[in-house]
C-alpha cells in the first residue's frame, strides 16, 4: 500500500466514523421529553433521604389529594407535619401517634 492509498483510507475511515456517529444519534437515541417547564419540576412527591435511604423529609400529596410537608427526626421518634388541609395545621407527633404539640 503506497502513501496516497494510506491517506485515502484514513480519510475514508474518519468520514465514516463521523457520519456513523451523527446518524446513530438520530436513529438510536430517543428525543428528550418536553413535558416540563424549562425552569420548573413537576411531581406529586419530593423526598429527602439520608445516607441509609430513609426518608427524613417530604413534600407531597396524599391519597385524598391533600398537600403536606413532613420532617422526621434522625431516630424516627418525632415527626413534624405542616398541612393546611388538616385541623391542626402544624403538629409534632411521636412514634406512637400521640400529638406532642399542635397549632391551631
């Protein structure tokens, strides 16, 4: 193989690689979904997990469509909830369900 043939082979391989890369992105990868606003996130629930994967805080909707914000203590003994849909808008509850503090 002479020098001219080697150069032509390298150019053909380079162009084939570039063309193959462009075509593969058009046919193999799906288009991104445009369901959300550019600077917004839509979800029914947001959870903050600790290092062990245990939910420590959450913002979301329950089965009845009521909104709530929940914070849990590290040991899981106390839960602070904020929900405008409940009679006690803010309450601190122990693990057994006993209300330790509430506002209105």
